[in-house]
């Protein structure tokens, strides 16, 4: 079964961040809400804009669009405007505007390299709608065949009695 384009887009943000800086940096959600401009938004709560993580943040921004186009080329840039705006802001902030082409190409390479992981995270994201960062990290490792990560995810979820209420709050939009 082909994963949902929105789930793949959001999963790509998280996977590329993890593969670039070794942590997800936040939760990922496919719960559609209207932003202050009345546009539907999903979210990847990526708080990476300091000097140590700015490059990963730019790569992550571009990864969402690359992943959705890999799944459905007809979508083109649809739904990527906000990500491109964030990337452009970061490129200007760090004086990297000349690196845009290079970073877009690297993001595309990362999406191709980690496609299996992106699809695995997207499938689970479709199932539960919101994934906490530890879940995402363990799902990524499990998708590469790490049996210990699969066991750790089961163990972690079993011991995380707060997770169902946390997920419900994010789905309901009460996470501010």
C-alpha cells in the first residue's frame, strides 16, 4: 500500500534531521489544522535554527518536498511554500544563499538514501497521527533492520503510560 503524501512529506523532515544530527528534535504530526492564515498545516516541531543545526534544518525543509515528489511527481511544489520560506530565511541568516542548490541536492540524496525509513515512519504516522521523537528515532532504526530498536520501541511504548494522553492532546490541538 502506498503511503499518504502528507505523511511521507512530514516523515522526510524527521528522518533527514535524524540522519543529519542524530536526533529528531521534536514530534511529527499529520493532524490537519488551519494556521493563522486559514491554510491547512501539518507539523514537524523542529527547533533547529542555531549554528550547529541550521544546515540540518535547511536539509529537512527541502526533504519534505523531495519526498512528496518522489511519491507523486505531479504534486510539484504544492504544500512546500512554508518549508521553502523557512529554508530561505535560514540561508539568509547564516549567509548561505549561494548554497541553496547544493543543499537542495544533498536533501534529495538523503531522501533517496533513507527512503525505506521515510516510508516506515510515514506508515506509522498514518496509523497514530502524532509521533513523539523517541518513537520516530526507534522507528527509523527498526526500518534499517535493527531488531533491538524494534524491541526497544515496544518496550518504550509499553512503559510510556503518558503517551496515549500526550498523543490525544496533540491530536485535539491542546498542546500549546
